[in-house]
């Protein structure tokens, strides 16, 4: 799995939910999260893996900033060029989807790696609640 070179110093950006809550709902059901993720991906990408199973394993998700230090950025394979393209975008990315119990990225590996390349300390995420099916 490729490893991206990360900046030596991580900039701390105090997260504020004000803008995020204007753009994204604060809570979503598993079906709403699936529709959100589907809107970001090619249908072939969705059909190839177990993404839907990992989303539907949790009933509810809440929007919050999570520290990138708690996320395994190398958990899944990625296209380094796409991560660099994301890193060059200004502002927040669409939220990633994160399984709190498993500490696992459900969707958003490229966005996580892009945030690390930019030196961000936090990333916006739909985080699974403790309710699991």
C-alpha cells in the first residue's frame, strides 16, 4: 500500500461546527448515509466492495470533527494523485464516514489522506453511533 509523504508539522485548526451544520445535516440514518456516499461515487465503485454492508452495520450517524490522529489513513488502498487533487481544494471536504466502534474509515480514505497532506488536524465526519444492527 503506498504511503504519502506527510508534512513534518501538523497545523492545528480549531474545529467549528457552525459552517458545517449549514452545509450538512447533524444526524443521518444508515439509508441517508448510503445515499450521500452514493452521490460521491461512481456506481461501479459502490458495487465492487462491502461499502454498503459497512454503512448499514450502523443505524445512526452524527456529524462531528474528529482528530486525524485517531484515523488510520493507510487502512485502505488509494490513488495518490486523487488524494493530492483533493489536498489542493480549499475548505472542508464532504464528510467522511467513520465507524467509531471499529475505528475504521467506511468512506473517505482519499479525503483523509488529502487532509493530512494539507496539514489539517481534524476532518469532518459522519461518525457511527453506538447503535449497531
